[in-house]
């Protein structure tokens, strides 16, 4: 660790800074786990599903925002054209 703080540590093969600090050899074998336990869905739950009414509301909101944006853009362009004319 002293070498690391001084910036003179050099990695040699599998002997990186972590294995040096822990004083253990790096194990390149497989990690074994139990076949049972809690899965991701059991822990976090299933993802919520969209309903058609939610999709419809989203589509209506997108449409409304597009119309609002187009109106603002039209007003801004009209204003710029009037200033130049």
C-alpha cells in the first residue's frame, strides 16, 4: 500500500493492488451460488404494465404539446419576418 500512495506500485501479472492489499491470491475459478434465493422480480416486483387508457392519455398529451409548439414556432417566425420587412 505504501508503494501505491507514492505512485510506484507496478502490477505484475495477477498481482494487482487489491490482491496485494488483501494478501490473497486471485482466484480465477467460477463463482458458485445456490440455486435458490430471491430473484430480481421477487425482490423489486414486476414492472407496471401500461393500459390502453394510459397510452391514449399519453398520445393526447403528445398531440397537445406538438400543437402548442407549432403555434409558438409560427408566432416566433411571424415576428421575425415582420421585423425584417
